């Protein structure tokens, strides 16, 4: 299975639907396929200027390191120089906070990653996980 445009659009819609149900601040959602290409994104009215770059960096970082951005946040505390070096190697497209979630199909095939930004990092991650579950896929946000 590959991540199709309809899948990606479903992930965006589900993430934003959860954010609205929870009363979260305006969100940006970015969906990347397994090779890191943007498949879909959306920015709600009222988001601040760099939310796309932050959401993209959460998803891109998850793909780059093969772990949800929650795990990258933990690593940033434990191995700050490593995460700084990887961020530089990734051209700055790595944001080491929760909200970047790897996406898998039922066979645990990596399909891509979803990143969101707009509210707290924990709330961003919660919205992404709800969007992924709503699409019938599995998400891995990383571990504390």
C-alpha cells in the first residue's frame, strides 16, 4: 500500500475535525509520503506565519530519524548535539517536539508521516493520532 492523495486528504480532514471538536487553536497539518514528499496540507484561518514549516519539520524529522517526534524530543534532551547536527543535515526541517507521527498500514508498512502545529505540542499530536485512527491507519508518535 502507498499513501495516495485521497488518503492524505483524509488524514488532513480527520486531524482538523478532531482539533475543532476539542476547541484547539487554528492548526496547520502536513502529510508526507514515505519518501518525504508533501502529499497534502492545510492551514486553518488564523494560523501564525511559520506554522507550515513547524508542522512540516515535525513530520519530516519523524521520517528522517524513523521515529515519532515525541522520541526525537526526548533525544534532544539526552543528545542535544546529535539532534542539532541532524537538524542541520536536514536543512532545518526537523522540529524536535511532539506532533510528528509516523503512519503505517495494517502490515506495518511505513506510509509516511503527519505533522501538525497550532496548539500545544501534545494537543497537536492528539489531533494527528485521531486523524490517523479515523483513516483506519496506525500512528506511532514516539515514546516519552
